[in-house]
C-alpha cells in the first residue's frame, strides 16, 4: 500500500493545530507519518502538538528554540520525507474528507504524475465553518509543459497549496524551496515539479484554506506587491531550472504580460477612487511589459472593468491626463 508523509509547520497557531492534524488522521490512510515542526511558538502549540503525538504514534514533533521561518520548515520536511508521496500542510488549513485517498490513487495509477492538486474552500476568519462531506470530482492530467504554459498565461499561482500532494521522488529531484521567494516559493516549486512530469488537477474540493490576518499571505496586501512576488518566482524559474524548457522565454513574457494587464486594470480602478497607488501600478505595468502605454483592452473587457471604448478613454483621460 502506498505511503505518505505530511509536514505541518507551526508558529503560534496552537488554536488551529488540533483541527488540522485531525483532518489528516481522519482520512482513513494508515500508512502515513506526520511531522509537526514548531518554530519557537510562545503560545500552547508545543503542549498541543506533544499531546497529539502521545495519542498517535504516527505523529512526531520537532521543536526549534528559535523561529527559523516557514521556508526553513518546508525544506526540513523535504529532507525528512521518505514515503511515496509528500504534502506540506500549513496548520491553519484543513484537508477535506477523502482528499488523500483520491490523490494517492491517481498517483498510484499514473507514475508519470509528479504533482496533484484540487480546489480549496476559503474559510474567512469569524465566519461559520462549512461542513465538508466527501464529493466526487473529475481529474484531468496534463503534461508538465502544458501546465507551465497554462500557469504562465495566468500569471499567478494556479495551485492551492494545501491540495498539492506530490511524488516524493520528484520532490527530492526538485530540491528545496527557494528562500529568496518568501511568498511565492510554492509557485516556483510547482513549476519545478511540472518540469519533471505530468500534473493532475481535480475540480473536487481537496482542502479548506483559512483566510485571516495572521497568515503569511496577509502581509502582501496590494496588487503591486503581489505582482513583484509573482514576477520574482516566474523569473527565478525560467532563468534557472526552467531555462532549457521549450518556449521558456516566451512563457516568461506571457507571465509578465498577464501581471502587467492586472496591474494596469488595478491602476485604472485605483485612479477612479483617487488612490495615489494608481501611478505606481501603471509604472509596474510598463516595467513588466515595456511599451504598455495603451490599456490592455481585451483583458479589461473580459473582466468587465469597462463597458465600452468610450468609457475606457474617459477613464484614461481622467486618471492619466499626461498620457
């Protein structure tokens, strides 16, 4: 029977930890190990983690005397993993019922797959949690090259982290998460894994991702900041591990164009609301795609940010009269 190793990094998330672990242990997969890595939490996280470990021999707890950061925990988990499959599950997230068995069966059936992923439900802080019941869903398998091209055209992160179950042998080949990418190291990793094999995606809900002010991503609040982070991940991949792939430079340009379009549309909306960030976003749009002085009309129309050409011109004339 296939096995899976799951790493749960933690820093002061003791109030989330038990539910996260129980979402794993209730999956009905016996051949699994869980490693909880605590980064010098000052709440009751360690007590909770050690209590969980005493109750279940599959759970191991590592406590660091200082906070080494999430990236270091991810890489510690990569080094520790030895099962057939591997998952990093942040402790403020939850697995949906049946998620592991579904993904593991797909990986069992198709050895060329290096990465599986699915949908996440987003649970906002303060809202009532939804009851999750196992649900069926279709799986599609695409070549790694096709995934990379699709991700590049999107210009963001197409994979929800808590759903990303990977083949451990591929993870070892892909190596460590990049410490130079504090917020988009996962995006670069998905691209690296796709460069090694196929990717399976399902429309089935595989996880619940909590949305709250203490999360890593909450510190990146603006479109401008996200565009910088995403651009760094795509640039890092296509200029290093992915540089020899077919259409590498073209895909990097696609990613930057998608980011540029998003920045441009955000600049227009910011300008309409009198936000001075509009000029910063416009400058970023031009940096990502030199020559992007005219608006990305097709993108704006798809997003229904403008209704017609007259509206577009009036926005530009009102917000950026110097153009």
